[in-house]
């Protein structure tokens, strides 16, 4: 049995279904990636989600949901006095807007217990983290987290990193750039989106994004670019793979998360770079053609 562990924050989602009425769900970038990886991986792979939650009823409901989706919750740490984060999706004339309550969420403490974190990493064959995983940590905790990842990687752990740049979650652009670069240095696979990298680093084109993350230490880089072709590199010549057009884009939520989950599943089970990119783009294309983060 092999184990993939995704680490980050899963939140309660309240999505407006009519004036003042909401449907409750659970989502979050690395959790979504775990969900898509679970669907794509064979049974000899276990998928787990590692994060911190509270000891309250909603934390238990989230745990039951994750478990019910076939994802192990053994690596969820319960923090007394904290609870899970929340976001609401409001609809105004068909446009979605998001509001977040996550500033004090339990997940912000996921690097505070070094023994727990080391235990999580020691149980994995591969771990997946994102720029949001890093953004929610205090600067000293972020540094400890990256150190722990680096140490585990030197022991043979595989690491993937979806850059997922969310400027509102970061204390400064300089801190964001430093963390992205440091994370690439402890990662085998880096999955950036070109528009975010262009805005943050001023990259001229996807090849420049690859060169920068390769220079930081990544071994595989796949630059996504919305409907434009993807550019991938794993040590040889860069591979360009086209993206099939999606006729009606309904909701782009989780495009990148589903891409990450499907890409990892393909790579972990032996697909070559181009095959894995094409499979991931097919899944992402289906996800943006339907509403919500988790498209069954
Ligand atoms: P992004 O992070 O926006 O670059 O998107 C991640 C992946 O989702 C892309 O590499 C595509 O595979 C897919 N995707 C995103 N937007 C579109 C679109 N408009 N049409 C088709 N595929 C898309």
C-alpha cells in the first residue's frame, strides 16, 4: 500500500441557493486535490488529508464527510478551542462573490506540533501542499514547515507544490516570492499557473516560469495557462500540450486543484509527463463545465 497525503486547510462552504438560503459543503484547494487524486488512483494507493480541526460538532461533520469520500482522516489533529474556517458564496445577478472567515482557523496551527508533522510526513510516500498551505501559516511556522518538508524529502519523500498564489492571504509580495521559491526548493513537482506567476514575478512567458522554478530546485514543472497550451518540463526538452476548448465555462472553481489531483495520480502510477498533463487537463476541463469544486 502506498500513501499520498495532502496537507492544508479544508473549510466549510456555504453556497447560496436562493435569497438567504445556503447549502453546506466542505472544500479547500489541497482537499479538492486529494478528492480528485482519490478518484483517479487505484486501490493500492491510500489518500489521506492532514490538517488541524477543532473538537466541535462541525469539525466532526467535516471529518465524517472526508472519510465518506474515501480519504483517510487519521492525520487530522484536533486543537482545543479552535474550529474550522468558513466561506460563503453569494449570488448577485448570476455573479459569485466569496467571503471568508478563516483568520483563526485551526488549520493555521498545522506546523505548531513538530512531532505530529514529522509523524504525518513519515507515513507518506508523497505529500502535496500548496501556496495556500503556506500562506495561512505565521512566518516562523512556515519556515518550520518547509524545513520539515525538506528533511523528509531528503529521506525519500516525494513532494508536490501547487503555487496557488492568493495575494490577500499573504503579508507581503516579498514574503510570497520568498516562500514560493523556498517551497520549489523542497519540491519534486511544482504546478504554477502562468497568470499568477506573471503578476508575482514578472515572468515573460511560461518558459521563464519553468527556468525560475528549476533554478530553485524543482525537478518537474508544469505551467498551466487557462485555455492556452500547458508547458511542462522534467529535466529534458520542454513539452507543450494543448488544452481542449471547453464550450461553456460554468465555474472555474477547482480547475487547478482537479488538475493537481489528476496529474499526481497519473505521475504516481507511471504516466509520462505529457500523458499526465493531458489527463489532468481533461479532468480540469470537465470540472469547469459544471458548478462547484467537487464534480462527480
Ligand atoms: P489555470 O490555473 O487557470 O491555468 O487552469 C488550470 C487548468 O484548467 C488549465 O491548464 C486547463 O487544463 C484548465 N482550464 C482552465 N481554464 C480553461 C478554459 N477556459 N478552457 C479549457 N480549460 C481550462
